[in-house]
């Protein structure tokens, strides 16, 4: 085989690999909204369970509002539900 045949095979292989990568990325982008919606739904469920647990635990503390931000910030902070310890809630 000559260098040109090998170069041509390499070009064809690279192009097919690029097409497969593009297809994989397009598939990933297509299902991303569904995965994000599922994650958001699970976060809301976990947050509701946590607030119910917090209400039960802190019921004897005067002035405590369950689910209220204790840091009093106005900026958005992403939820840390996934990092919360597993508990009875």
C-alpha cells in the first residue's frame, strides 16, 4: 500500500469517527431536557420530605420557619439535596 491509500483510509476513518461523535452528542442533547426534568422532580420531592422532617424536628423551637433560608440571601443558590445526609425524613 502506498502512503496515499493509507492517508485516504485514515481520512475516511476520521470522518466516520467524527460523525459518530456528532451523533452521540446530538442524542445526548436531545434527552438532556428529560433528564433535567426528572432530576428537578426528584429534587422537589426530596425538598418537600426534608421540610416535613424539619417541621417535625424543630416544632419546639420558637420562631423557626421550616424551609426558610437561614442565610437570608437574595441570590440563587443551587439545591444541595444530593449532599444531604440520609435520614428518617
